[in-house]
């Protein structure tokens, strides 16, 4: 009887192992959406109530058509704008990239520049860096100002670029820490 119980226990453990593997395989093959319908209802309610993080999250879901939400680029742009208007620091930068890229919405350099300035004003170092690259061709002094701000915020590429720019154009970097090295 003890041998039968031991054999039965081993067989039970094997069955449990097979069921677990099967469930894991199902989870990989048929993943559940990131958000349930209930979560989306709460997300929409929070976004409508002015929650900038909910607005930003909803904008991304709409932009990508994820989380059980159908893709709607126009609505995504609207939610990004609302989120930016409510002070979300990353929303303006995302809008700028959308307008610069032009793959999901028509390319619009004027709007991209506007949103880059908004993102920079919100302290986004990546926006400072992008503005430096944009102004480099037309206004080197302004470009250096943006590059300094990005470098001071810890943007590594901006720090490297600033050092190189100050070596190439020392007058533009007068007073910069990079030119003092």
C-alpha cells in the first residue's frame, strides 16, 4: 500500500507539472490584454476628470491600439494635448516627436517646434537636446544654450556634443564649463 501511495504521489506530481506547463503555454500563446474592460472604464473616467497621467496613458493606448482600445490617432493627439496642458512633462515631447516623424500624423515642423519648446520648458532634457540640433544650422548661439541646458540636466550625448562644439566654435561657448576644461 505504501508503494502504491508513493507511485500515486509521483504520478500526481507529474500531472500537476503537465497542467502547469500547459497553462504557461496557453499564457504565452494567448496573452490577455494589458487592461481589462473595467480598467479602461476607470482610465477613461480618470482621464476625463483631468488626471494627467491617465490622459497620457490613454493617449498611448489610443495611439498604439493596445490594452483593448482601438487605435485612434486623432483622439490620441487630443489626449496628449490635454495631458500636456495639465502639466505632464513627457506629453509635449511625445507630441513633438509625432509631428517631427510624420508617420502617424502629417509632418508639421512648426507644431513640432512648439511642442519641443513646451517640453523643454517642462524640463525635458531630451527636448533641450533636440532643440540644440535643430538650431545648430541657423543659430549656433541658441543651439549652445539648449545644449548647455541638456548637458546640465545630465544628458550624456549633450555633454559630449557641447565639448566638441566648444572646441570647434569657442566663441559660441564663452563662459561654458565645457570650454573652461
